[in-house]
């Protein structure tokens, strides 16, 4: 599972883009118990979402030329410039070239060859989220892709990940491990995107472009799924058993995420 401090190549940050930051803040605060802090107008009111003083995620304003409301996962790298070049050499694309975030770190937004967007993060003062694998925080990530085989090769080249086929919920799934990570460092998986499965398998009825799906740990999956709907979210697939009890949701603006209990 995800651990602290963050391992090289592992998820270290995530944020959700929103056309209405206040509304998204209210939704996720109600669902996960987050309390946000705004970085102010100089950062376009970017919100840091915290539990007990530890940051679990961020909320950003969606830009007119950017994607629709969605979650973006950042992976830890030593050099954002070198990572961006490796992405291009491996057949991916760089959507936002490496840039500094005012002493906090350096980032770039990329896409793999199938089109799934992700970011790389070179830490400065901000080393990443301060809470993982606990209620209200990131538990794991999963790539939903039209090309699982190609994804294995691409991400191995970019981050040095190992991908192992392991039993998950009665079937075999590709499980992702950061470079040099041991058996306990599994950080997520890869699933085929086919638009046909509505019950916790490959795509859960998404359709569309490949994407990275964040899973958040909660204390009670069914209760949290019901709460998400009361707060204006959408249930995309009801809670089921797999690697823990999991439900697939979208926030009021369509950003997709999952919640899980007992996945570690």
C-alpha cells in the first residue's frame, strides 16, 4: 500500500480540477472531513485539503483550455525536466512543460501513449501529501486504459515500476510497485477500459478516454457511498468486494473517483 515518506515514482500528490472550487470544497469536505486552506488569489484560490493538519489532496480551478472536472495524480521524480523528456521518448506527450511552483516544487503534466493524463512532481518545500492509506486519504491509484500491455512498457520506461500479475478479488490483475519497493509497497494497478463492466471490473461503465482513478480509504464504504449521493455526487457502480469493499463515484461536476474500505 502507499506509505510515507513517498517512494520515487509513487503517487505523491493529487488534486481535482473544478469549475466551482467552493462547491467541490463543500462536497469533499462533507464526504471525507477535509478542512481546506486557500493559497489565495496569487495561486487562483488553490485549496489544500487537510485532516488533522495533514494535507490529503488539493482542489484547483478548472481552466477553459483544460480537461473537464477530473482528478490528476502526481508521481514523485527527482528531475521533472528529465522525466518529461523520458515521457516523450517513451511515446507519451507533455501537455504542460516543466515549471516551478514558487519554491514548492517543479511539475509537468503529461499523457501516456493511450491518452491518460498524469503529472510528475519534483519536490521543493512541498514533498507531497502528508496523509495516505488512512480514512479520507489516497489509498491507491488505478490506470484505466485501452492498452494495458502498452501501459506496462511505458510506465516501466518512465518510472522504473515493476508490474506483477497478482490475485485480486478472485481474479488476476496487474499490480504496480515503485522501483525498489518491496512486496508491501503496492501502489495500484492497471485495468482494461472497455465500457462494459458496471460492477467493479475493468471500467465500471465509464467509456471515453483512458484515465488514472484515485481510490480513497473510508471507514464504511456503503455509508460513504450513500453520503456522497446525498451531497450531490453520482454512484457509478455500487459497492462490491475486490481488494476491499469498493464503490465507484463521480463528484457533482463529473470527476471520477473510488472509495474503499479494508484495501490494505
